C-alpha cells in the first residue's frame, strides 16, 4: 500500500476516532448534565417535602409548648385544676388542631391524664400499652436539665406514621427551674395527611414503611418505568434512625429532552467531522504526501545504485522536508569518509586483539613456569645432594671427581635458569635489594643466550668497579631482556650487541650529551647500562613513538608493543631514566640511568663451623620428595646432625607431639600433601617451647613475606649449597639457644 493511501486511511480513521470520541463525550456530558439536573431536582423536591413535613412538626411542637407553658397546665399537674383536660381538649378542639392523642405526666413520670380522639364524636383514654412508649419519651424530657426541653420524633405504630411532641410543663414566667411535668401530643400522619402533603408538593405522595434501600442516604431515586421515578425521602426519629420513607413520584421529562438533544448533537458532530476529514486529506496530499513521494523515489535510487554512484536528492522549498533532503545529501558526502574510518578502526581493533592474545600467551607461560618450578627444584636438589655425597666419598685425585664437579656446576646453572624464568614470568611485587649490575648483566646474558637472541654475539663491557644499585633484580632483568631481544630483532638474529656498564655524575659539564628529559633526575652519581646494536637504526618518526603502548614496527606475531613502555615505567619506579639515540644506517642505543648506592660492607657471609667443634644436634627434616630426603639427610648427617625424616607436615607433627625427643631445629619444605610448611609452622608456633623452623623451598615467591618472617627463623631456596645450609642451621640453633641461656 502506498504512503498516500495509508495517510488517507489514517486521517479518516483519526477523524472517525476523534468524532466518535467527541460523540461519546458529548453524549456522556449531556446525559450527565441532565442526570445531574434530575438529581438536583430530586434533592430539591426531597428537601421541600421535608420542609413541608417539618412545618407540620414545628406547628404541633408550638401547640404543645403553648399548652405546656400555661399556668393552668402546671396547676393541673399539681392536682389543682381537674377540669383542665376537659376544657381544653375536647373533640372539636383536637380536630381543629389535628391532634390524635394528648398525655400529661407528673414529675415522677406517672400519667396524670390521657385522651385520644377515637373518631369525630368520641374521646377515650389510652391503654397502658399505648402509654408505656410515650412515657419513656416523657422521661427523656424530664431528665434534661433545660426546662424548655422539647422532644420531636417520628414513629410507626400499627402501620401508620405518628408525629410525637413532648414538652416540659413549667411556669410561663420562670426562666429557670426544674420541669413540673411533661405534656405529649401525637398527630397520626395517615393517608389523608399524605394526600394533603402531595397536594401541597403538587406530585403523588405515599408512605413506605419498608427498610430504606440505601442506609444513611437522606434521598435516593428509584426507577419505576420510562415515564416516572420514585423519590424516596428517608424519615428519621429523634435518634437518627430511619422509621419510614416518603415516596414522591417524579416525571422523567428531563431525560427525554436530554436524549433528543444528544441525538441532534451527534448528527452535527458526524457531519462536521466528515467535512474536516476531506479537507485534511486534500491539504495533506497537496503539500506533504506528493513531496514525500518524490523524496522516497530519490532515496530508492540511492539504495539501488549505492551512495557513491547515486545523484543527490532534489531539494524543493524551505521547510522540514527540504531540510531532510539536504540532510540526506550531506549524509551521502560523509558515507565515503565514514566507511574509510570504519576500515581503519577495524584494522586497529584486530591489532589490539592480536596484542592482547600475545600478552595472554606470555601470562600463560609464566603460570606454566610456576607450576613446574617445584618439581624441577626438587629434582635439582636431589641430584645436587647425591652428587655432593659422591664427591665426598671420592678423593680429589679421582678421575670422576672433576666430572662430578662439572655436573654440580650444571645443576647450579639449571637452577639459575629456572629462577630467572620463574621470576620473569611472574607478576610479583617489587623487592628492592642491593645488587651488582655485573651480576645482573651476566645472569641476563645466560638467560637470553639460550636462544632468545638467536645467533647474536652479546659482549659485556665493564668500565666501573663499584656497580652496586638498589633495585628489583626481576624487574631490571625484564628490562634488559626486552632491550636485548629488540636489538637481536633489529639485527635479524645475526650480529654484535654491546652491553656497557658505566657511570655518570649529574649535572655534567656538557649538558648537550644528555636528553632533555634527564633534567628531571636528581643530582648525584648514576650507573648506566647501555645496550647497543649495529643494525639499520630508526627514523625520527619511529624513534619518537617507541615508548608508546602497543606501538610496534614488528610483523604480526612477533611483538605486542608493550615491552618498551613497561621498561620505561620500571626504570622510572627505580628513580632512573631510559634514553634512546638512533641513527639510520648506524644502529640504536638504549641507555638505562640508575641511581647508585654505596657499599657499606653489610653483606653477611655464612661461616661454616667445623663439625668437630660442636656436639651432634637433633634435626627434623620434612620433605615429600623421597630422593631429596635421602640425599640431604645423608649430607647433613655427615655434617654432624642427627636427622629424623618425615614425609609431610602431619607425620612431622606426630613426631613433635608424641616423641620424647627434643629437636634443635626443624627443616621443612613448603608444598607438601596433607599439611604444608606454613601449616606446620603455625602448629609449631603454638607449642610451649617451639624449636626454630627453617623453610627450604623452590617456591618462596608464592608465600607472603610477612608470613615467612612471622613463622620461620630463616628461608632458603632450593637447591642450596650444603655448606651454606649447614652454616645457616647452626646459626639458627645458636640464636635460639641465646635467649634460653640468658633466661
């Protein structure tokens, strides 16, 4: 369906809905208006009927008070005027006053006189049953403190409505004082009275003694037929209880007038809506729909031919549609540039994704190294132990002694490689310590010489003797590894790389020798590590961006662009600086500037006491590897220790709590089944006289330093030299014995 036809249909539908809503609204408003008018009319008639009925009540009340406030009535109550009732309430007088019954009560509530108009010719006295309820009403008047108290009420007796007035009998000139009695008058509101009330109201009237249909409502209208409604006026007694209903007949002429007016209004609204819809269709089709059709045709051409080959849309006029056409033309102009930017963004996203994958691979390599470090260190420790046992059993002139020494050097080299690989792959917190740059460079050369720099020759040049700095060896080694690998990549794996250790004192005389950023460094002596390659060098536009994260000139899969930015951050955290100088065709130089620290000779050396100078001491050795237990137990026994072996922490704990033997020191591994070294250390600390505990493990980095310091007297990394271990154990035992001797 075309847009034009849809618009016509929507206009007609909208107008029809609006017209229908207007018709329904007008109908509702008219009906509500006439219904409200009828309700108000009914309320007015009900109020008028109540006022007319209340006028009769007030008239009877005035008559009762006139007689009750008469001096003759007071004397009659006191027994002085016995002819009071006969003189004042005969048949004719009661008929003219429309009084049905008269009762006089004394102050004690006794009926002094009663009279009832039986018919037009005869008066009779009331029966006790008839007197009793009226006596109750009279006593209510007597109990009131107001001597002018009057009780007005309605009640139903034998199917007829009665108006009852009870007034206190008192002296007419007394303003205060107690009532002398009560006079009650009753008017029977029979059908004759109802008919007279209907004549006054000019509408049919009747009484209904059924329970009111709407309790609490003074008026309500009940539908009788299409021509008449019944208005029910609820009549209540003096206590507000409904006793009867005065039913008035209302004509429904207002409803009929409302219906006629409503029909005429609906016809007028329908005709007006039809004319308005036709006019709207013509205006919309002429000024909007045809222009939109032309714009749709032009956009369809763009869709078929593509945004670059299609002509611009036609622009007519100066309104919202023409603004839309101009916007489409501007959109066409930006499509090509946006498409180009999208392609570039996609390429950048692919590059970042590749870099993130490479970073995750590096993290996985570090996790793998940490996972196998424990088993490799245990194997190296066992091999070292057995080799040392064999070397001690052989004479130094034996042919195999030198071979075993070379094997021991190989285990030390393997241990160094494992430590460097483990530290390089982990994200450990910086651990600053004093270290020699010569040792750092040599360890790094061995690490990268295993194949990371391929066939490059790494030459170390040392130009200073005091090369001590304060730094994290793991992080600084990471920086050197990155620089050496970058140099090897620049040489395509073949060539010479020079690593030079030198010094510089800031500020220098010739400031042109230093980069501008080095002005941020404090004054003093700095050690420098220069990594130089003799490759093609870098142009200035590349050299200016090498420290940006994720910037790399290497091919896909050979670099993430994070190495130099990380190296710059590590160097800055050490209070140093990393500089770059590169000349195209001559090579590149990276230079690390690190603040030096003085060697105060505080390094501690473990002395190895002779086993003959000390008594044999008890040692509890805990390790889950059987080869390590056997080899190192034999070595320690040769050093003069009585060694008790345990497979894990639980077995060692059973020895400690069940055996009477007291151990001088406990040597334990860290990672063990059932109960590890940390758990065993906590249990030993809970003993009354705990022996010192020494930790021997290849995974010291996995344990919190605070835990190590709190639970263990010392900690060593596997594998370790037998002499160093023996000296450390002896020192720990001596330190533990000193407080006991003083105490």
